[in-house]
């Protein structure tokens, strides 16, 4: 008797489960709000246009124009240009032929019995193109290429005859052929073990850096409390606002929107500083693992930790760390336990959501504000967050403090009715003094109103019209990553 197979998990979902079990809804989409946004809408319509182009064997110019008119019409001028450019690049990567095409989400799947039930892992591609003597499987990528070893292992395991696995990267204008791998059975077994531990404890959380970037469930996992305890499901919309994009919102609404919602390609990449990242990493690891931060032996431990860095970087990290220790004197009853820890909360205003046929409708929009706190712990038994700043003081430091304080309070301290302190320590050329800020219940009422107003603004943006968001012209334009594109589409 054949066993019924449980809902297959995709390779991309399993990669997230590998980091945090709660990133997956355990095969029940009713549990998770819809996180589709403009980037995915553009990808979906690009895929549909490619399918039309392959299937319709009419004159090339006519077919292209017809596909673009039918598949890209819902977008604003800028997004139409982006998806049209991607369509052009794909056609140059994989010329049309009279081969048969299967666009119905072709996949390769492997199976295993776990706990006396059949489970499966599926690797999906967008197109299966079949000629009389060969078959090409094509995965469509418009952003960064992140092909996993698991996808390659499954393709190798389930490969039949003259089949070839490609990634078509329209961003890099490259058609990448993936080779088969020798240890595919070991890799598949390793991931089934990951799948099994997930099945045994699907709600287990592991807060990490991906919470604010790729996870679709911060409003459901419990780590980022939903204000008002509002129930959310698959017919609601959800998005995540990182601390960085939150601070952009206070400067220019369009800059923030293009980054956090629309995924508009940047004209230039902003360099956030190699030294600052390395110092934060080293200082955080030191302070949460030390028994006595003022013990002279600690500097030797730091040297061992950073021994692979360049001599100049090592010297600078040690100097800044000694300076940090000096500024922490006076905080004797300080115990730090977590570093680089995501904290935040979720507001749920009404806003704009997109239906499957691209009509707009009003509905709930779960807006999760999440920041990566440098250090968390207790000072005299009260919660404290410490932020290390190697650059200048910024106006946004207050908003950052409010985000962290309210997030920690809602998650850890509300039941204790304890105040929360945020301490900014500046390790810069100006030698600025540390700035402590204490927040209590009255301050949190004001903060909640402030962030709800931000959430309302974000939820009001039309996902299909990136040009409808207001822009602010000023000094910030000089270092904006969208400076040229914004000027072109004002």
C-alpha cells in the first residue's frame, strides 16, 4: 500500500528552517500573512511574459509587444521599465525555439519516511524546455543568485537522461549551468535530518539576522509581539521594516519605500564601513562571554579572537575596545548576555493590499519593525540595551533607542513592569560622551503612537505604483542610493 505523502517542503523553505524552525508555517498557509511585494509581482509577471513568448510562435516583435502589454500593464512607468529590461535580458540569454515548454512549476522531489509517515523535499524551477534529445530545467533569478547545495543534490539524484539544470540570472545577464555533484545522497540525508528536527518542534524560534530580511513570519513567531494581540492570517498582508529603512523614512519617504517595499535597484552601493562591522562583532562576542571585562587577560583573549585580521584593523579594534571598557566603568552591576540580537514589535494598521488579479483592496497590514541590537542584558536587574557607535551622533539615534526599548519591553519586561534603558556609547573621533535614555510606561504610550503612525504611512503605499510615494529634495539626495533614478522619474 502506498503511503500518502505529506505536504512537500521546498528547498528554499528548508534553508530558512535550518536557521529557525518558526520561519515555516508547517504546511498550513492559513497561519501566515501574505508577504508578496512588488519584487515578487514583477518576477511573476516576467515569468508569465516569458511563457507567452515561448508558446506564441508568431512574429518575434509582435509576440514581445503583446506579452509586455498583457503582463506589465499593472505597474507604474518605473516598474514597467525594470521588468521590461529583465524580459529583454532573458531573451538574449535563452533564445526562443520550437521546443515544447512546461511552465507549470516543474520540480524534482525526493522522499523519506519520518516518524512512520512519508515526507518530501522539492526543488522547483520555472521552466522545463523539452527538445527531442534533451531537456533543460531553468530557474529564473532577477536578484542575487543563491543556488543551494540541496537544489544541486536533488537535481543530481533525480536527473534522468540528457537533462541540464540552469539558472538564468537577468541581473548578471548570465546563463549558469549547474554541474552534478558526487555526495548528493549525504546532502539529501543531512537535510532530511533538519526536516525531522523541524517536524518534532515546528514552533521553536532562533532569533537571528534573517528575521528582518528574509523571514516571512515575524508577525506570527512570537518574538516580535503584535500590538493589540490582533489575529492575522493568510488574507492579511505583512511586511518587515528594518531599523536602517525606518531611519530612512524619517528623511525621505520615497527612499525608504523604494528600499523596503519596492526593491528598486540602487544606482550605487553605500559602504557602511568594514571596520565598524568587525568591531561590533568582536566587541559583542567579548562582552557576552567574559567573566570580568576589566581583567587584563581579556585583551589577550581579544587579540586571539581577531588574529586573522589585518594588523591595522587589529590595532584599531584593540584601541576602541579599551576605550569602550573605560566608558563602561561605573556600570558595575552590568550583565550582558546577548549580542547582535533582533528586537522589535508589530503594528497592524489598515492599508492597501493587492489581490491575485492585481486589484487593490483595503485590509490589515502587519508591519513588523525590527532592529539588530548590539548588546542586551541587565543593569541592576533592569533591562538594558547598549548600542556601540563608531561614527558621529545622528538625529535617528533617538528613534533607534525607542525601537529597541519598546521591543525589549514588549518581549521581556512588560509583565515585570520594569523600565528599560538604552545606552548609546560613541567610540568616534569626536569622543562624544555616552547617552543613556530611560523609558517607562508613559514613554511607551507615546512610542506606540509614533510607530503606529509610521506603520499607517507604510501600509498606505500602493505596491503597484512606486512613483506615487512622495520624495523630499535636500542634502540627503547627495548620498541617496536612488539619486539618478529618482531624478529621472520625478
